[in-house]
C-alpha cells in the first residue's frame, strides 16, 4: 500500500474552520503519513499556519507539517517560527521560497529555498525532516529548464530530505524529472503532488499561474461538460486515479494530495484506487 499525505490551507473564518474539520474527519480513515498546512507570505497569515498545525495535531491527531516560505521574511522572523514549531512538536517542515504578494516590496533576507534549507540546518541540525518543492514541468520563473534542475539539486545538497512536486497531469513529466535529477546524483524521494479535479475553471486559472499544463484532451472534455458538475467530478476522478495508478506502477514513493480543504474530490480518487 502506497503511503499518502494531505495538504490543507489555513482557515481564516469560522465557516472555513468548520470546513477544514469536516474534511479532516473524513480523510482520517485513509491514515495519512502526515498532513501539511500551507503558508502565505507576510503579516498575519503566519499565525494562521501555526494555529492550524497545532489544531491538526491536537484535535485530529495528525502528524502535521507547516509550510514555511522565506520570501518577505527576516532571519529573525524565521528563527522565531522555527522555535515555535519545535516547541509544538513539529518534526517535519515543507520549506519553500514562496511568492511575494503583489505590492509587497521587500524580498526578505533569504532569496531562495536552498538558502532557507541551509539556514534551518545551521540553526537546528537534523531536528526537522525537510521537504522541498519540485517542478516536473519547470518552475514558471526559471531562466531555463536545466538551470531549474540544478537549482533543485542545490536544495538537496543544502540538506532537503524529500521533495513534493507541483501538480501535473502528464506522468511522463514526473518520470522525466526524476530521471534527470537522478542523473545529477539526487537520491531523495520525490513525491508526486496530486490535484484532484473538482472545479475546472478554477483549476485552469491556478494552472496558468503555477505553470502546470492541462493536457488538451482533458481540457477539451472538461469544456464539453459545461455546467454538468457531476460529469466533471466523475471524469476528473477517473483521470486523476489513472494518473496515480501509473505513478505508483512507475515507482512513485508516495502521493501527496492537494485537498483545498475538501474531502470529496480526494475521496473519489482514492476510492477508484481501492
Ligand atoms: P526555489 O526552489 O527557491 O526556486 C524558485 C525559482 O528560483 C526557480 O525558478 C529556481 O529555478 C530559481 N532559483 C533557485 N535558486 C536560484 C539561484 N541560486 N539563482 C537563480 N535562480 C534560482 N507557496 C506559498 O506561498 N505557500 C505555500 O504553502 C506553498 N506550498 C507549496 C508546496 C509545494 C509542494 C510546492 C511545489 C509549491 C508550494 N508553493 C507555496 C509555491 C512556491 O512557493 C512557489 O512555486 C515559489 O515560486 C517557488 O518556491 P520554491 O521553494 O520552489 O523556490
């Protein structure tokens, strides 16, 4: 049985908190290895992530990993967060550069995720298991695909233990990425990030921003379903379950599901996988 993990975002309202609790309750039965909670750069969003991680640990009993991005932050702010995460018993962190929200000028003290990894290792040794981001279809801001691979390797050389990929719908992108970084000497597990499909127009917007390609045959079918939400959900679950099946057969070490705090789309995929 392939191990799985789930990603949530930190709720900000009571309604969103109730939604997260419902999703967490339903997804518990799949016994994830851990769950993670995303992080928005800057200001008050910092405490939403730590509060959510605490809640996922204490109320739901998950091993919970905060995402931590360095962009826009000072060394001192990151130091404080690391102390807090250690104090609440976090053993795992998803360490990222992040993206500056538009209008936020200051890039922060650490420029790249590789610098964040080095900083965490210098301050805390091996206290944390560090996951980093990987981009099978190339990070959208990379100057070119080969330098992106080298920058990925720099994160591993700095001390990353494992990687989670941006989502993708073409399994060859994942296998090609894994082959390419293995040739560079990278040995850490590279876990596919899986985005179940529920709302296609939202997915299309997301994908344009983060550089994930939706294959033409999927986009065409989805567009043809129009407002038929049930058909979109059903076809989406088939497509993503087949993707997961191919990834598992091809040797993916585990699967990380982007839940968007909804249980149903992930459940539909997992039920097809048995
Ligand atoms: P990096 O690895 O630092 O790379 C960023 C870019 O810089 C790449 O184009 C890379 O090629 C380039 N680069 C790296 N090093 C150098 C160098 N030395 N010289 C020149 N160029 C360099 N975002 C959030 O805001 N919050 C989240 O919680 C969050 N969670 C995520 C979870 C996962 C699993 C993934 C895959 C992404 C997540 N993101 C999140 C998005 C992520 O923050 C963005 O994709 C961001 O633009 C890059 O972060 P990174 O850690 O991959 O950056």
